[in-house]
């Protein structure tokens, strides 16, 4: 259940989610899926795009925000991917942008004129030079996995600056066709097909503002909050997979021990995901000092829960729902790709190393 919000119209939101879910398969089947403008318009009309567009470090309740991200991703993982990126960008705008930019751009979010994203993917060799800030205050180079490309008005871009040892976060008007080119040929994945996660080439694109100093994208507590919104998107995609799998099993005249066990394990995994999101929301609201560690644990547990749901669904349902392109097939493709974009082993190892170091200290 999505928590109440002063700007969110619950009635319109329910209708919006139904409409997005009903059209998700059609978007996924398109030969070259365009930006999902109609789906985003439904969210805009319900007030979802402005739920966290409040200036300053005191943020709206996290439980409602994570539940909303989860619900949108359950309706359509591709739309959910664009949506959680928008909320991440709006929060950074609210807490890290220069005051004049923050006031002007948040007003545009409230008017429904501004959809944003956070673009951090760096090109591989052969894909172009990494996005780099020039001495003239422009951005040139390449970013990859730019979700929402071609449909956003702004992007917070993680870029190199030759004068700094850490990356900088720059706010860019991505509607400038002379300075920002979307390469729609790069993204060919079977997952998140309608997320418009393309390669983008910047050519002396004017920088509107820098958000904080070098390394600001990793600043406490904002990076952990970004990561937990992403995990809420994973949860929503897993919800869609779970519902589809259970519907497939329930439609069979009889079930055996294999189906029964799979249904029980999927239910356990789903409730585990919910428990971790609830704990994460409480830590976000409290700005808990252990939020970075908790975010790692939550993301690992949620990712494991997602994989359990997909594994049990496949084992119990067999090939039919995948061969016929059901919601389970789409959710599996979306989740497989999205989880691969977030390698968690290094973060878990860091937490483990710190834990062991603490235990080795003399009392």
C-alpha cells in the first residue's frame, strides 16, 4: 500500500498503475520501443513525479516513497526504472543544487514540466570518451545506460573533471539537440526494453550547475537513499513475477508438492523483501549513522529474494510462461538485467572487512 502524500492523488494513482500495467506488454513487444510518454503522463497526472520535490534536507517519509517506487515497477519495470531515476535526481536537486537552480527547477517539477534522471554509466573502450567537464563550463563525451534518454528534460550526470580527483555531478539540459545526441542503436537488451536506457553523446553541452563538490554523488546519506530506491524497483519487478507465477500455478486444476513448495518459498521471499524495505525506510527517516551498511544488507537481501522468486517460479511453472511471453517472462528479463547492473559483492566484502577489523581490536 502506498502511503498518503500531500501531492499524490490516490484515486488517479490507482488508475494510472492499472493503465501502465495494461500497456506494459505492448511496449515490451515493440520492435524499437519509444520513450513511454503516455505511462509517464499517467504518473504526472497522479502527482507521482513531485512526491519528493520539497527543498532541504528534511525529506518526505521514506516508506511512502519506497512503496510508490515498488508499485510503479510492479506495473512496468521499464517505467519504474525511469521513475526511480527521476526521484533520485529530484532529491539531489532538492538537497544539493545551488539555491537559485533548486527553486527554479523544483517549481518546474511541480508544474509537470520537468522529468529528470541520474546518468552514471561510463563507456567501455570503443564506445567513446568518458563524459568530461571542459574549462569553458561545458560537458563533452559519452555516458551509457542513460535511462529515459530522449524523454527527459534534465539529467544529473556523473562526469570527470581534469582538475579533480573525484567525479563531479553536473546538471544538464538534455533537450538541447545540438549538444546532446541520443544513440538509440546501442541499447539492445531483452530486459527493460522500454526504459530508453541509451548511449548519450555530449558535445559542449552547457552545464547549468554543479551539485556539491567533487564526490558529492557519494555523500551521506543521499547515496544510500538512491540505492534503496533502486532496490524498491527490484522489489516491484519481483512482485510482478510472483503474481504472474502464482496465477499460473493457481490456474492448474491440481498442484503437487513441487508447486506448493515453490508457492511457499516465493511468499517467504516476498515477505522478506517487504521486511527489509520497511527497515530501510525507518533508517532513511532517522538518518541513521549505519544507513550505508544497512543499505548494503538490504540490497543484498532484496536481490537474493528477487532471485529466489525467479528461480522458484521457473522451476514450478516450467517453460510455458516464458515461451508465451507472459508477465513472468518480462519480469525475469527486466530483473536479470537490472540486478546485473548493481554488483554488490565488493560492497558486502567492505562491510565484512570492517566487521572483522572491529572484532580484532583489543578490548
